[in-house]
């Protein structure tokens, strides 16, 4: 039994079932036993161990294309210097290392960038420091509120899906909140009747039109707060954000809570702290919050369409020419990132920007400019 499971069983025995977001927060971010407080969640199967693999870890092409997107936008927005190059939840720092490498080709871009990471895990902060140490001196933040007062270009890949969710179920007679309780020394889902759901006004505005009996509504208060903070920051200081995650592009409901360990789905209640836990990101809600903060939000794109429009195919061809013998691997990395049955469709891209920004490459052109 994981150490954290024993602790949580004791707490539930003393205080009763805990809401799912409280459970997920402990499982991922408990200072001692939380999953992200350990060193090595990421990695390819068999090669590096790890429990799951993210796009920047699949291929350098991902970070290179994002880097080109950022450098191009910086150029077209008038080359602000200095500007904050921000990443939320940078994991091993691979994405930023690729961004900084490719950013060297645009004179002025690397010199003007101040790199800021928002990261809670001390172990992952160390990994990020290692990843970018050749290129820059980076700054770390516990949350978005302490980012510097300057224009900002922000990227977040698989950040919002790692934030704790609540699940609320509609029933014939009212509502239940899904909580985690205990039975025979095991953690179990324990729905609790509640008088009314704890939805924010923004979350309410983004619910599907019809909620069937037994429908599960997932909400992510911490994700909403993070989005509100980052949008307020961009509204005040200028810039844009590129948010990439797996989730739904239109209003939806349903249970998407899942846990991964060693690249396999596992029971999320089996061993808290030992497996990664995620849930789908509600993109309509993130876009709604951006617009409420007076930013522009581009229509949500799929990761596959976005990367292809930025030149994924061309970059793959170049790499294949310059690395003979790696053709098959590069083709399979491209497919992994962009094919509809891999990450291409499930993963979505949302671009949000200050109203004074030029159009965002690879995302639908703004019609009002
Ligand atoms: N972007 C990386 C890692 C994704 S995993 C990649 O694509 O490979 C999620 C990341 O978010 C981890 O770095 C984790 O430590 C961080 N994280 C999770 N919750 C956080 C929070 N509340 N504040 C800041 N960082 C958080």
C-alpha cells in the first residue's frame, strides 16, 4: 500500500469522505508523497521508465515548432525587449530547451527573453534548471501572480490536465458530489448528496444545454483560477498564451478522470502518489474566461492540424535528410504527434491574445483585423 494511501485512509476515518479535488490535489502535490514531488514521472516506455510521455518528450519537432511560433509572434508584435517567456508546468524542461535552441535563429529573440517557469515541484525545478542551463538563467514561480510586469508570451503543455477536478453528478432528485471514501481498507468513490452544485458562473455558462440524469460534470476550480490570473496578466501587460492539452473543444460532460502508471491505465484510487492523474480540459471554459478578461480567443484547433500548419511535415523531411538511418523513427514521431488516432485529435490548442496582438499563426485568422 502506498504511504499516502494509509494517510488518506486515516484522514477519511477521522473526517469522512473527501471531495475528489482534495483527493487529487494530495495524490499529485502532497509535499512529501505527491506524484509530482518525485523526480521522474516522464519517459518513453522501456527506454527511460516513467509513467507517461508528453509531446515534447516524443520529439524535438514539437518544441521546435512551438519555438518558431513564439519567435515569429514576438517579431510581429514589435520585438518587445525585455519580454517574459513563460512556461506553466514545464516538466523536465524539454519544451523550453527546444524553444530556446530554435529561437537562436531570430536575432534579438533570445537576448530579449526572460525565462520564467511556474512549477510547484522542487525535483522538477532541478530538472528544468539542468535542461536550460546552457542557454539562460531562468526564474521560478509558485504561481502566475508573481510574473514580472512586462509583455509575456506563455506556453503550457499538459498543465491544465494535471490540476485537481471536482465531479458533480446530476440525479433524478438533485445533485451529488463524487467524493473518495473508505471501505475495508480500500479507497472507494463515495457520492454525497449536496444541496446545490458548487459551479462558478463561468462554468455554468459553459455547461452543455441538456444534462441527462446521471450526467457527470467536471469542474476545475484551480484551473479556472490559473486561467483568470494569466488572462488578467496578459490584459494588463500585453502578449499571448498558447495552451495545449487533451480535452474537449465543445461543451461536454462525462467522467474523464484517469490514472497512468508505467504507460498503462490504472485504478486512480489504488495507489495515490504513485500514478499520474489527469482529466480532460474544458477548452470552451478557458476560451470563455479569456473573452471575459477582454482577450481574443482563437477557435480551438486540434494539435495535428496546428502542427501541420506550422510545417511539421517540412521539419520532418529536413530531419530525415540530416539524420540518415533515423527516417522510420522520425516518421513515427510525426505520426505520434499529429495522426488522428494518436495525439493529433485528442489534443487541442487554444491561443489567447491581448486585443492589440497580431493574428496567431496556425490558428484561425481573426476576421476583425
Ligand atoms: N509540460 C510538461 C509536463 C507536463 S506534466 C510536458 O509537456 O512534458 C504537469 C506539470 O505541471 C509538471 O511539471 C507538474 O509538476 C506541474 N504542475 C502540476 N500542478 C501544478 C501547479 N498547481 N502549479 C505549477 N505547476 C504544476
